[in-house]
């Protein structure tokens, strides 16, 4: 087919297809060989997450290549080559997608082996469709893989919610609670997989798939590079459990005094990314006793630290206004232990019931 005979719609599709292929390859090479962070200065993402994401981008790149070769040299959906490509696609995607999403949770306790084993029936069904032409084994395989992806999506939604609770109870910085993006990517990947399954050479659907893939590649790359390595992650399992169930022993009676001496008086709460483990070590106890203390007072560790930080911000602002010193909210937020202003704004509104701007305006009247 000469280029003159190619329609504008088909040419646009090949441009999008090629753009997605190149973008996935660039993303893979960047994560594997770029030692710095081109997105956020000073943030070091987990190495395990980088490797899994690079593997996912490599699979996307290779998938585009082998499907292109299939269409160029075969195009027969009932051929052995089609079954081989489908098996490669299914096995590789159903390995690298869970691996990447698990790595975003920085959780080494969840493995991809059960999901890999779940793909075996998919491969068997495709092989049966070759042995028995005209049967419905291929259709059953498509439905089966959709069910697997839907089940995994539901599982990941609960895992992310569990992760959010764990972060709330162990980390002071609310920035780590921004896990909604993980939900978006999970649902986005699921929709792409389902759309692929019902793509019957419809160019409109193909445009959507390729455009969505470009967005997903950029979103995932940005998420990988902006997710910092959690402190002390090797010391704590990411499985969330109630402290009382893990350590039923009594709480030391002097924890409140120790917190006042080692956290409030020393202003330890101003340390960015202060964890529950670090605070427990500072007061000479363990995380289970400290978790019990906060739980029995109806608060979380996160709320405790952020209350101290917001109070510190309020005091700094009042001192500045009393001396007619020109300051900005962002500057005072940084001085109050917040690395991110958006994180501070969220914590301030939760603590004070109004935005920073509204509160400062009221104070100025």
C-alpha cells in the first residue's frame, strides 16, 4: 500500500501509535539509566518502583512492536502468531502492572506470583482455540482476562485504602496521603484493558486508546518520580492493623510527659517527614505503646503532629504581625515543618475549619 492510498484517519492513528511506542521507550530508558530526578529536585523514588515501572514501559513498547509486526505480516486473528502475541501481551502486562502498583504502595509483602499463576488458564484457553477452530475458547479467554483485571482492580482499591490508613497512623506529613492518583491509574489501566478487549479495528476506539496510553505513560512517570522513599520502610510492614490487637500490654503512664519533653519542648514536630517510629524512639518507647496512647485519646499520630505544626504556624504569624514583619504563608509553613504548601493548606483547613487565606484575612481585620 503506497502512502498516497493511506487515509488521513489511518495516518493519524499510525502517528499516535508511533508516539506511544517512542514515549514508552523513552520512559523506560530514562528510569533505567537516569540517576537524577528530572521532575522534582531532592526527591529520591524507591528503586524497586523505578525498576517495575521501567519494566512496564518496556512491555508497552514491545507490545506495540509485536502487534505492529503481526498486522504487517499476518493480520489473521485465527493464526498461531496471533495467539502467541495475545499470550505475550497477557502474561507480561499482568505481571508488570501489579508489580508497579504494588511498588507504589512500597509493600514487599504483596507479590505478583498469584496473579502470574492466574494467567495460566488464559494461555491454555488460547491454545485450545487453536486446537479447536471455530470454538468459543478465544472469547472465553477474553472474558476470563477481563474478570482477572476487574478482580485485581477491586483488590487494589482496598489495598490503597489500607495504605492510606497506614500512612495516616505512621507519618506526619499529609502529603503522603495523596493516594487518589493511585486510584486514578488503577481505574485508567482497567478501562484501557477493557477497551482493548472490545477494539474491533474501530479507528475511533483506537484513537482513544493511543491517546489515553500517552496520558497514562506521562502520569505514571510523574507519579514514580514524585513518590519519595518512605523513611524506615524496612522496619515496618505496610499491613495495617489496630495497635491494640498487635500489642495488648498496658501503656506506660508517663508517655504524655515524655511527649511534652521530647517532642513539644524540643520542637521535634518541626522535622519534615517525622515518623511514628522516630517519635517513639525519641520518647524512649515503641510504636505500639504510642499508637495505643493516640488511639485512646481519639486522635491519630498524623493529627497530633499536624496540630502542633498548625499551632506553631499561628504563633509565628501572630508574632510577625505584632512586630509588623512582612512574611508569607508559604514561608511560615516551611518554618512550621511543612515541605509542601498544598500539604500545609489541607492540614490547616482540617485543623482550623477554614482556608489559610480566609484566616489570615480575619486576623488582619
